[in-house]
């Protein structure tokens, strides 16, 4: 806590050795207490037994990783809320770069990559009704000190860890403090309506923009070039037939 140089994010911290999911704890807390009072709270676990990833997938969360949820009461217009994840992705990529000098990149939508392997991911969940957002949960998973050999395939082939990349165990507290600080700066920009600077930073750290991609959504699969991202976090694709499509959710394959 001493290392934390933030004003809001992480000022309240709940730490668990083991839990099903930090997101689940956050939801429970938000149901019991006015989310306004919980704004910025970080819920962190050493291990999760029921970690949840994007598209409802299971998220393997063994000891050694950094598994956290940031509880937010956003003062951001509805149509820009997904930029919270963009701010988070930028924060993680920057934190890894600053701590270890490793060129971490963002793969659309919200994956953090080193080379061609995933090292972290983010997940935004909104509790909203009509046009009121009660709270937002930004879930963050970073494979810090997890040992890849203990993972089952295909995970061990598509993931990497900071420990594997750096060559030794990393200081998870220092990294977490850095991530929270980098995030707080960008979250402030969002609240101040400085969307362009987040989008610009996201693009400069993106390994997807200007690349050839294959997109798989629930109802179709198509190829094209990723040309841009918008304030809703949608990827803009120029398809091979010249038509332009916006993709809100799906998987992105890059070769
Ligand atoms: C993804 O699919 O890439 C997003 C993964 C997000 C995982 C984090 S770990 C902390 C928080 N608790 C969960 O159950 N999931 C998120």
C-alpha cells in the first residue's frame, strides 16, 4: 500500500487468498453498499477457482498471477463506457513496458500480448438499467509468476508469463501499483472527456490496427484489414470486398 501513489483507485483494497472470482465478490459488495462509496476499490485474489473470462469462458487463475477487479461508479457517458477497458489495456501495456522494458502490445479487443503470446486480459462488466449505470467492474488478469509448464495444453502454448519473459519472478506488488497508477491517470482522462488521447494511445500500442485479421462473431466469420477502433471499442474492418464493418464483439485471429 505504501507504494501506491494513487488518489482513488486502490485506496480501498480487499485481499483474498482464494475465492471463486473477484468479480463475484465485487458484485456482492456492490449489492450491500452504495457503489459510490466503493468507487476505486480493488478486490484481489491470490488464486481463483471460478475465474471468468470474455464470452463466458473459464479463466484459469492459479497462484502467482495477479487477479483483480476494480469497482467503479463511472461518471462517463454511456456510449464511451467501453473505453474503460481501453484505458485499462493501455495501463497494463504501459506498466509492463515501464517495469521490465518489454514491448507489451494490445490485441483487440482486450488482450495483452508479448510477442505472439497472451500475458493478460481484461473484462468489463456493467450493472446498468435503462441509461443508468449502477457500477462497472473492470476485471484484470495478468500471468505474472505463473508457471507455464503446469498449465494444460493448449493454454501452455498460447500463454506466456512475465516470469518466463523476464527470466525471474517479478515483484507483483510493484507491478500492481504501477498498473493502478497508470490506470488512474487514464481513467481521469476519460472522466474529463479526453477520449482522443486514450484512443491514440491504444492505437499506438495495438498489434491489431493495420493488420490483416480474421474475425469470428457469433454469426459469421470474415477476413479483412483492421483499420481503426472507435469510442465504443468496436474494431473497424475493411473487408476484402471493400466494404467496411464495425465489430463490437468477437474473436480476432492474426497471423
Ligand atoms: C479475458 O477473457 O481475456 C479476460 C480475463 C479477465 C480475468 C480476470 S481475473 C480477475 C477477474 N475475475 C474474474 O473471474 N475474471 C477477471
